[in-house]
C-alpha cells in the first residue's frame, strides 16, 4: 500500500468547482494562512504552498472533507508529493497504533526511536507503552505526548469516526473576526470552550507573516447548538478598544449586532 506524502508546506486539493480561478483560489484559501505559491490544475485540482508547515498541517487536518467558506461543495485536501517525485515515503521507523483488535501503521515522526503500541485494557483505561511490551513505568511513560495524541486521533476515541472530523456541518463551524492581534489558539479554546465540546484541533487563530493574529479565527463544535449559543452570547461584543467581535456560523449571514454589547457582556 502506497504511503501518504510526508507533511510539508505544499498541499494538494481536489473537488474545486470549475468557476474557481486563481484570484478566487487566493481569496478563499488565503483566509487560512499565508500563501506563497499556488497553481490551478486540471479537473478541479490545485496545489497551494503555505508559508509555514503549521499552516499547511492545520489546513489538511481541518479542511479535508469540509466546505471552505465561499464554496458550496466539500474539497479533498492532502499533503502534496515532493516536486519531481511520483511516490514518497514517510521514512523513519514505523510503529503501530491500535484499539482492541484494530491496528494501523503510523510514523512516530517527532520520536523516530520509539514505536508506540496502545491498547485498551480490561480496566477501561488507555494504556500507552513501548512497542514490544517493555514497561515504561506505572506512573509515567517515556512516550512523547505528541505521539500519543497522534495515535488517539488516528485510531482511538479522538479518531475521525469518533469525533466527527470531516463530517461537521456548516452549523457546527464558527467564523470569528475582530479578534485582537495577540490572540492564540489557546485563547480561542479558553474563550469558546465553555460553550460546548470542541474536537481536537478544533480551534485556529489565523496568523500573518509577522506571527500576529490577523483578527480572524475559526472554532468547530461537536454540537451545532453550542456554536449557535456562542454567536448569541458573544456576537457584537464591544472590546476594550471600542471595536466589535463578529461571529457567525459558517454559511450563515453575519447576524445584525445593533448597538453592541458591553465588554462585560
């Protein structure tokens, strides 16, 4: 089985409508990061190169199978193959991640010397350990938490089939503008988490070339009612500098904000 291309700044996208030209491509997808290069291909395909690997990774993880703002059909997004190659290998040691009898191959990535095996034990807890049965200790593990998160997201309780990734409706996706320039992903989680469950990698503050927030952010909820409640409570909030916070569910027209709400809500 051919392995997927390694993560890179370049992403390959299919499913674009025939009406999308280069200007519209940049207009729609420029909201998700700083685009350094772009190319429209045949049959509704395109390649985009983002300024950073983090932007490209978020783009692949969150837009694959979803409808970007400005389109009415979902797109398929994957990392692009390296230039001048017909196939690619992730390289490094390959470990296995599985839940119960279901196992899958994965690349350890940030911890190339470790292959992770995870299984759900009889006590109902998730038990990570070193591949091959070597114990890492009862109270702590020598595994990388990043590798553990990747494993759970790939085939565990945080996997797409369990957490709804790639299947979220527009009503579950929140678009935010008017954010302060020092906003981070964690800030979005802190601000919007109290309204309901947010899936893994479900928040994103868009950053400009200077590393500061562009004022735009996105939050996904597992329940559309939570997104609607966040809009009802926070949309139109007047921030300390007198500007307003704008929120709307994806695909819906921004709600009227009237006179605006005070910063203390």
